[in-house]
């Protein structure tokens, strides 16, 4: 696998976030990861949590050039983020591959902005539901895991971009042991929204309803782990340990189904009735959803 040219397209991303930012307590105020140049004008694709609410972004190329960047866009549905370099990076744009055609067992590599490359294989392509109200219909899972996965580039044998690294997870193996893997957001999800992100900083459609609930799935049940202080779920009285069993009189069948039922309720601001089980008793709550983006600090040009 020859990806020397591809490595030149990958940069290190350093972001600073104000201490009073909405995401500061969960994601930190100093964030480091990676990005990949996707246009010759210095447009960098990364994973959105690195640059959410960032007041400063710096990009470092493989040759050591350091250039300031502007947090241009963050798409909460896919998780992608865009940074526009504010100076010349002098690196080539990477070529896109086709993540839909990639198959389990295909050889791939994950590379970061300082030249670390981990060669491996695609071990799964399947639905992924994250506890932070996030869902991908088909994420890519790769093993072995890269130690600096955030925003790292997943490339195929030809060095073409298949996706951007998002998470480090463990997958159970046949012998009962855990294997470290990376979850990757497929590049094909970017193509339909790229123009909107560049021109508007967001996708041109109403934002999804957001509850501010961190939830997990346990034996098919959706259990609330915590709620965001001041968020819609907290204001409606949702608590840690609540089991969400129904949305609008329809039974909830796992975390992904829970999210889909919430998002089908209308745009942000829709009132969402839900039945919860709390200490063995049933209760009905009405959560007035919100636009999560309205809680976030907007990026400023440096």
C-alpha cells in the first residue's frame, strides 16, 4: 500500500475553545486531532467535535508549516466539520474514494497528521447509535485501531479517502476477548451536503429536534445516563436511570429506533411526549425539543 502522496494531504488540527462554551465541560477547551485537505484552496475536512465552538484553530502540515484556520462548519447529523485555512498550506487535495463500494475484509490504512499510519482491514459496516443523540445508518469499523483517530483519514489501497475517524471502541471477538477498533464516518455522507456547508456553514434544512439526553441501550431498552444541564430533557424532568419506553404512543425498540422516532416528530421545537419507567412506576413527560446549535458559540474569524 503506497500512500506517501496521501500523507501530504493530512494535517494536524489544534483547537482552543472558551471555558464558558457549551461543550467545554464534556469535550475540553484544548482539542487535538487531525484533518485532511479536500480542496486546493486549503479546505480541511475533520471530525466536528474537534472544532465545535472553537475560537482558535491551527493547522500543521507534515512539513511543519503552521497556518491559522477558521472553523467553517459543523454538521451534527454526520459529525463532519470543515476548517478553512487562512494561509497557504501548499499540500495537495486528497482524492475521494467510494465508501459504499468498500467491503468487509478490504485492506485500508488510517493516517494522522504527524505521519503515523496504521494498516488494517474493514471489520464491519453497520448501523451505529451514539449516546449523544447521534446515528449513522452505516458506519465503517476498522481494526486495528489508530492511537490518534480523531479526524484521521481512512484510505483505501489507492490512497483515496473513504472516511474520517470518529471514535475508539472495543469489539468482542470470537474467543471472548475485546479488539480495539475505530469507527469511521463514511466520505459518501459528505458529498450531498458539502456545498451547503461551504456556503452556509450548515445544511439548508430545519435542524433536528434535540433533547439533551445521554442514553444507552441495555437489553433493548433505552436508559438515560445523564441529561444536559439547562437542556430540554432536564427542563421536562427526565432523570438519570429513567427507561424510555414510548414516544407518542409508539413503543421504543432500542437506541436507534428512539432517535428515529424523536427526529420524525418534526423540526427542533416540536413537543415530544414520552412514557418513562422510573423506579418501577410509569410517568408521562412532554419534552419541548430544541435546536442544539442554538446552545453553541458561533465561530469567529481570527
